[in-house]
């Protein structure tokens, strides 16, 4: 009985009722020419959730990603605004040897990006995003 009371108090103090359900999301980002985006980060901000939950993932060299929220796989259900962030250049390389931008700079900000995703609590969330190349 004492152990049960301790477990109840421990759970109450930690506030386990605040957990937000997360749903797995994986996907691919490709350029309009069909080639994958090979580096960078995708970030998503929930629109439908009152708590403005953010999720992010590194983009692999084949264009794939798996979203995480606060270190846990997945994100909240609903609609999300999407930004893409390119990796910074290498300060040891001259300007003409820096990696070229892959995608349009409009994707750097939630205000200018036209990308959105919708995460379903039911079924598989396999997202495909097509983006404009750098100008």
C-alpha cells in the first residue's frame, strides 16, 4: 500500500498528464527537377495545436527525413507550417568552393515558405515535398 501511495505521489508531482501524443512522420524532399535535397534541416510548427509544437529533422543525402519533437520520434496531429534550413558553409573554404544553395531562400522562414504538411493520427504519415531550386 505504501509503495502504491509513493507511486501516486511521484506521478502527480511529475505531471504526466501534460504529455502530447506524437505520430510518426517520415518523408522525402525533392527539387522540381526530381533530384533530392541532399542536406539541411526541416522544421515544422503546428498550426492546429494551441501549444505551437515544433518538430525537426536532419535531411539525409537522399532527401529523406524522420521528424522528432523534443527528442522523441513524431509530431502532433494536424496542419503544420514548414521551413527548410540549409547547412552553413565551411569557413575554411574560399567563396568559390562553398557548397551551392540547393533550394529557394523563401523556404527559410515560416512567413515566406508556402510549404505545409498535415499529420494524421490514423495511418501512415509519409510526406513528399517538392521545392523550387535556388535562384
